[in-house]
C-alpha cells in the first residue's frame, strides 16, 4: 500500500513538473517576446527620436540663422531710424536755435532802442537844465539882452493876423496883446512892439483898441514871448530849451548824432521865433472837452494838451471848439492850456507796421518796440475820384466755397458781412486773411469795441497760420474811450491807402462798424448835436460812406493798387432793415448775410443764398469757377424752397426727390471748417463733381470723405489742373473730358 502511494506520488510530481515546465516555458517565451517587442519598440522610438532630434536641430539652426538675419535687419532699421531722428532733432534744434537767435536779436534791438531813448531823454533833461542855469548867470546878461533885441527886430516881418484874430477884432472892437519877458523892458522896446502891431492892423484896414499888457517872467530865462489874440510868438530861452528837450527825448541816435542835433537846435536861438496858437480848457467830461481860443483850429486837427494828452477837433463854434480826447483824460482840468499842432489827426504808415498790433493812433500794443517809420498819413482823406478808378475784375479769393462760388469778391470791392451775433462773421474775415498767404496782399484787421482777450486770440490764430507776416492789426478795445473806437477804422484805412497808392493790393476788415456807429452816436450826443432816427446823428450815413468809398481799384496812372473792404455789421434778430444795416448795404457792393437758423443747424458758413449778393458778380470770378457754379445759386434756391414744402408732406414725385437728394449733398459740400480755406482749383473740382451727380450715390455722412479723397485722386492724376484753373479761362472740352474720366474712375471705386 505504501508502494502504491509512493508511485502515485511520483506520478503526480512528474505531472506537476511537466505542467510547470510547459506553463513556465510559455510564460518565459511570452516574457521574452514581450521584452523583445519592447526593446524593438524602444529602438524604433529611439530611431524616430533621433530623426526628430535631427529635424529639430536642423530647424533650430534654420531659426537661428533667420533670427540672426531678422535681428540684423531690426538693428539696421533701428540705426536708420535713430539717424533720421537725430537729423530731424538736429534740424529742429538748428531751426529753434535760429528762431531763438532771431527772437533774441529782436529783443536785443528793442532793449537797445529803449535804452537809447531813455538815455537821450535823461541827457536832454540834464543838458537843458545845465543850459538854463548857464544862460541865467549874471555874466550872460548881454546874451539874454541880445535875444530880446533880435526878437523885436524880426517881429514886424513875422507878425500876421489870422482869420480868428480878425473875427475877434470885428466882434469886440479890441485886440489884446500880452508881452512876457525875462527882464524889464524899456519904454523904447514897448513902443517898437506897439508900432509893429499898429502897422499890422493898418495893413489889414483895422483900427481896434489895443489892450497892451506887459509882465516880467524870470522863468523865461532869456528873450521874450508875445501873444496877440490866440497866437503866440515865442522867442524865449525857455521855449527854445523846451523844444530841445522834447526833440532829444524822442531821438533814437548815437552820441555823435545826438550832439549834432543839439548843436543844430541851439543855433536856432538867433533865428525866427516859434509861432503857434493856444487856448484854454473851459469844461471837460466823458471824453469831451470845450476849449476857448485856438480860433483858427481846423476840423479834425490834432491838439496838444498839458501832460501830453491829445485831442481831435470835432465841433467848430463861434467862441469855442469841441474836442474829443484821445487817451486818459483823468488829469485834465479846466484852465489847462491847449496848443494847436497845425496837423490833421494822422497815424504812422509804412512797411514797419506789418506784423504789428497798434492802437487807433498807431502806438504799438504788442511790446515789440517802437515803430521804425517816419511816414505819416491823415486818418481822413478824400476817396479816389471816378477818373482814378478802374473797374473791379481781379478775383480776391476767400478760400470759402460758399462765397467764392455764390458771392465772388474782387480786388477793390466793398462786400458787407452782416448777421446776428455769433454767426461766424469774424470767422469768414479771418479765413479770408489766412487765404491771402503767398498772394502778395497786405491785410489789415481793425478790431472795434472787442475785448482785448478776443483780439489776442485773433492775433494768435493769425500768427499760428503765418498770416501775421503780411497783416496789421489795429485794436480799439471795448475798454477804450468812444473817440478811439470812432477813429480806429479811419486809421486802418489810412494805413491801407499808403500801400494802395504804391501799387500794392490791400484787404481791410472792419470788425465791426456797428460799434463805431454807437461810439459816434455817444460822441455826438455829448457834443449836443441833435439826435435823429434811433438817436443817431443825421450824418451817420456820411460816417460810413466816406470811410468805405476809400476802398477802390486804382487805374495804372493813379498807382494801380487796390484796397478791398470787408465791413462787418451786427444785426438784431436778423433785422437787416434797421437803420445802420440799410445804410451800409446801400454803400457797399453787395452783402454776405449769415443766418442764425442755418448756423444753429450746423450749416457753416451760414450763408443765406437768397439775401447774399455780389453786385460785381462774375466779373471778379475765375472762368472755371463761373463755369461750374453758374447754376449753383438757382439750384440751391430751388432746393431750399422745396425743402421747406417737403416737410409738410411725404408723397413726393421722383424729380422733387432727386432735387432734394442732390441739394442735401451740395449743402453738405458747402460746409467748411474754420481756418481751412481751400484753393480755387479744389473748389472747382468739388462743386463740379457734385453738380454732375457723381456724389448722388454717396451717403450724406460720407460727402466730406468723398470730397477729400476726390481731391487727392484728381491732384495725382491731373497735376496741371491747378495751373489751368488759375489762368482765369474756362475749361475747354478736352480738359472737361479728362476731368470727367478721372472723377468717374474715383466715384466707381469709392466705398
């Protein structure tokens, strides 16, 4: 039994061993196979990795090379940009340095001028004081006596009776003679003076009573002074020294020239006495004073008063004259002396005023030093006669489409700009001035009754656009007295006439004449002149007519220049039938009426086509502009009329809708931002393109973009068009055909 157990045990062991062998062999084979597959996969993956690594390395090398090239290009571009920036900066530095140098040079010249004037003023005071002390010394008594003897000896040939003296003699039957001398006069000298006066009256056929007064005045230092009626014959040393002091005080010269002028002045002590008329202030108030004496004063004459104040004669009455005061009159009092200058009120003129800001008397306001000019011109002068004038035929481009196309202005014309407050009147005038750059035209802007800050802004805008290089600004601000506002336009006209009679073209803007009329009304009422309509004096029409008639285009024989006037008038609630607007409308050659409703609706410039007109018309318009804008006024008028009716109904026929459609685009085209005047050629192209319907498919909001792109395209394709239009001739068929082809090409490509 135990043997069989052993046998079964061995059999089981063999079976178990065989099973384990086969199972283990299979497991080992699978394990070997799996390991071999894994190793094979790893080898394949390693090979693929080697390929990828090689590709990556190749890519890295390629990227490295490309990066290096890009880096070099970036560095090259950066170096180039840096060089350009450096050159630009250097150029800006050079220009800035030049500007600084130029400004510094101007400032240095101004300081030298002021220092020289101040030095000469002090020198004049010291010299005259020393001379007065020297003449007054006892040892110079013989010289003082010689001055008196010379004065009396030459008196008969110098004495004269003025018209005022004769009038006073005939009304009073007496003539007052006052003798003032530094020393007591001998009876013989008094007799010689009386004899000279008797001879003068006898020659005039008059026998009045002579009221002779004699007084001793040591302040005369030497010599004597004689007054007959209002006329003074000054042969005193004090008068000579005072004249010398005044001359030296305003003398801009070197020391040698100063000494020469002093010697020349002192030599005149043995020459004829100075003759002038004097008067006395009898009342002063509100910028007006009454003066007795100065019986021969002329209307518009400049009077000199105590303290250097000046006035202009406005009223001539039998026993006194009415004078408007040109300056601060706080120190003027009754009893102060007044002296005639013998000159009509005048202002400095000449090229030295270009680029400057001056007041109504020509005194600088811009702090750039004194005016270097010795030319003057009366503020009022006769207008050119009919024979001296030439018809207006040369265009004066404003650069504003709505004006150059609808109400053209010619050189020598007077075109009124009229409208309510804040409707863009000044903007039109400034754009016109800016548009004259490079057109050889002198511009004068006269600011009447405006705030100083407003005028400063105008000057800054003109300077920003380079217009001050050919512009003069005359400023009579709202803070100044009524007489300064009254004479400011006349002063500007006098400055313009100087250039006109030299053959130059001038543009003058009066901004605005409504304030001048108000100032004149104030002066007239203070002078007790009778008021008329709206309290204006009866001659207010003459106020503006004698100003605006001075604008003209001269014939070649008279000089060939021109002065174009753009007066501005402010209306109240659009009432152009008021007194002053109707006056100026009847004087001028047309008007540009700016409507408040259009301005508020965004149509700027707000030109009312129906009320705006130019009486010169197409005579002062370029041929091409006249050709393309001929029907524009009628089309716009028709559009405005249809637009007014269309708002009451929606059922419109096709023709009406087309008219409104194109009118909308033309109105949009005529809008123009401020300070951006357009060349005439650009205006012609724009208006022609819209008139021909090339903008009909353009959305209203895109009209401005369409115009801008069109002008660039046309300039690129037709570069000679600008020269052709400025010849003044109309465009011929060939030129129109070329323009049509270019505009069609642009219109088709416009999106």
